[in-house]
C-alpha cells in the first residue's frame, strides 16, 4: 500500500490511500483553553445574574402581596432595639426612607436624652403617621 502526498494544502484535503478510496480528512483545529475558561466565566455570570433577578423578583412579590416588611430591631409597639453599630442617622433613614431624616434624628436624640447609643437599648419611636 502506498499513499500519495501533494505539496499544496488543497491537495492534502483530497489525500487518499491508493486503491482503497478512503479519504483522509484533517482534524478540526483545537479550541484554546482560554476560550473554554472564558465560556465558563460567562456561563457562571449569567447563572448568577439570573439567580439574583429571581431573588429580587420574589422579594418584590412578597412586599407587593401585602406581607409586612420586617425591620430589624423594630417592635410593633413603637420601640426600636438598638443593634451593634446602629446610629441615630441610620435608624432614622430606615424609618423614613426617601425623606429627610434630620427632623426624626433630632426627635430621637431629644427623646433618648443622649446622643450615645448602646447595643440592646430600647428607643421609643415617635408616632410618624
């Protein structure tokens, strides 16, 4: 058996064994490892984004459905239990989102009697209706 080889790349595609009719086809080019890594990173990013979108949708549905939105440390009686790291400013911003918190901060400080908070203290919240 003998194989016939030609010099041009076009002829190499038609390389065949003499007398058998079997044609040799070149292997497809191998995809570099960096391409696989990039594809995996994009796939993980898409999955993470989809997970976050679903989580946000469910949390939005819960708020729309009329479920009470929970605030950490706020009791239904108008008493706020101070958490570690809380400040009057952060508490006021949570209680009146989208509004200027300065008037509420002044009320909270005046009602508390001190500008210093200690974790575990109970703040009596003014009625803001």
